[in-house]
């Protein structure tokens, strides 16, 4: 993968959105696109993705001057969120039940 490679992953995207991305990317698997557009094209594509993703999810991994060498953008519903952790980007998962506190498996009482 070259230093300028961009990866876009779409989940439950509206029908025309995948076709729109094929102008600048190659679809290597269903919903996974790889290409090398310049920063202006990437920013324009991201605006379209974020506006049109509706109930789906979109993730863009793009080159950046960071310790990891890339940055990530996310849009849509129930998505994982990029979180900075001492200069590294980690992903935070959405909680299944937003108001509930997390419990270890050993603390969960299951009733048959």
C-alpha cells in the first residue's frame, strides 16, 4: 500500500453511493474501496458520504502526518468513533444500551 492510499468502507449504504465512489476508487470487496485521490477530491467525497449515508455507516482511512501515518473519519448511525489516546488513534465502540454501565461477564447474572 502506498503512502497516499485511501480506503473507504461502507455498511448499509444507499444504492447510488457505492456507484458514486467507483469514479475514484476500486471496489475490492463489497463496500470496501481503495484508491489514491488527492486531498481536495477526498474532502469532497467525504462531504458527499457524510451527507448521504443516512442509516448506514461510512469509514475513511486516509494518509496523514501522524505517528501512525493515517487518520480516520466516520459518519452514520451506530458507528465506532476515532479517539485520540496519547497521539494514537484508537476506535471506541458504541454501547449496546447507552444508559447502562459496562459489567464484566463474571458479574452478569443470567436467568434461564
